[in-house]
C-alpha cells in the first residue's frame, strides 16, 4: 500500500488525504445519478386517427381492427400502412398511406429525442376518408349478366371484363 500523507480532522482523528477529496466525487456522482432519470424520461408518442364522413365505419389498419370511426391507434414504426374502411351501404375503401417520419425521428437526431430530450414529443397523424355510397345494380341487369356468363361457359367462350 502506498504511503498517504496524513491530515488531522477537526475531531483530532487522523485521516488520509485521499479520504478528504471524495466529497467532490460524491457530489458529482450524486448529480449524475439524479440526471439519469431526467435524461431517460424522453419519449415520442405516435398516434394515428382515422376519421370517416359519415362516421361509424369499421376501420382496420394492417389487417388489425382498431374500432369504429373515428378510431385511433398508437404505432411504433413509420412506413406504409394499409387502411381498410367498411360500412354497410357504402363502398369498401382500401387506402395505402405512407407515414413519413418527422425530422426528430431521423437517425442520430432520433437518439436525442428518444433518450435525452427531457419532455414528451407527440406525433399525431389524421387520415380523413370520404365514403362513397354503394351503387345498387338493378336485379334485371344482374340476372342478364349471369345468364350471359352461363351461356358463354356452356359454349366454351368466356370473355374477361364484363
């Protein structure tokens, strides 16, 4: 063990110089320990809301039903989402929506916004969809098309696209 110079404490006890310096280290360590929860408190909340006009349609995002419109769901990753909207009396809509990341989610900057930023960042995305009423075909028209297809299949001639 190396020789340590001795110093007398106010109580007259002998302490080494090395024991007198840790007060500054302790304060520094305490400061770092107190800053860790603050630094680790940053986060980004991502949420996508799908609204339809008229409301009340069933909404699915990436084949997962999220509810009746207006419906919201959190998401983790950016990219292309497939949104499917169904409502009786209206045409079923399938939309592919590309959700691009904001500037604070770019590489390197993302590290700061996710871990070092002391507050919470919110990324709210809203998708508005106007539903189109479904056209009802007259019964006679549907029956005529069925008869035509039946006759074509019996004769061996099938036309595509009718």
